[in-house]
């Protein structure tokens, strides 16, 4: 079955710098990928998604990159702000209603 | 805005008690999900439902059951709570579109402690 892993459980960045959070998945047939943000005391919230027919998608200050060759996904946050401090999950839609979530990377933003 | 609400933010129960966790969504979503979230393990799917009265086991259904009598409400039941069920429980819903487009919307979570 599908598995999803994150490279780092925590990431610390300086306010104003760019953040990069990485994720790896195992099933080359996976075709839909989502990033969620979970702030303290809240449930995960959708940030951005990407389908397998794309390799890059941009939102407001966030960019998701997909490398299907090495089955790697990354989330880039530009000009990181204190409000970006949270746990970030990548998730892979396996079809059949099931989504597999990674363990999460906790982002700390230093002022 | 999609709203998913959960009946309690914090709950403390004793071993052997029957526990009900309620979840309500207000956007007429077809699919509803129950996850538990534990440090280092991410979100693990307990049960999901794709229609009223329909339910499917997720990855860790043992010790849990669910009920979906109305479209907007999905209940998680711990028949006899045990200490290893101490966790954060998250409910989610999704519209139920074709595969590859179905974003899940989460509630705030219920932190359950079983003593």
C-alpha cells in the first residue's frame, strides 16, 4: 500500500526566510497530493494541492513542487511569517476515498 | 465556508466506559471520516462513510464503531474505552467528487484521555 514520509519532523527558520518542507511517497500511481497546515488547537486546514499532470503549482506565498521521477513532493513558503508556525502534513489521495497522511513537520519561525 | 464541528474539545473518561464522539458538517458533504492523531504517527483513518447508513473500515477500526443516521452527522463510538485509545480524534468531511479532487475539511479535534 501507499506510504508517505516526511524528511524532517521539525524545521526552524528565521522570519522572512523561505521555508521548504519535503515529503516522499511510495506509490508511483498516486495522482493527487495535498498539503495541510495544522495550527495548535485546530484541525488540519487545506493549503494547496497538485495533480500528477503538473510539476508545480503556486498559491499565495506557497508553492508545491512534484517530482514524480523520485516520488517527492515539497512545499515552499516564501517570506515565512510567525503565523506560519504550525505542523504541515502532506497527503496522498490513493483513490477509493482514502487519503494517506504523512507524520507532519513542525515549522518554528524565529523572530 | 465549510464548517465541521465536534461535540467536545476535551474529554476525560474511565477505562471501560462507553464514549460517544459527535461530528457535524454543514455543507451537505457526502463523505465523512474519523481519524486519530498521535505524535509521530500522523493521521490514521479509523472509519469513513460515503453515504447515510454506509460505513467502511479504515486502517485501525478495532475497538471503535460508527454511526451515520443523517447526512450531516457522523458519530464515533468507543464501546469500552481503554487507555491506549487516549488520543486526539479528528473528524473530516469531503464533497464526494471524482477521485483526485476531493479535499477534506477538518473539525477542531477532540482530545480524549482515558484513565
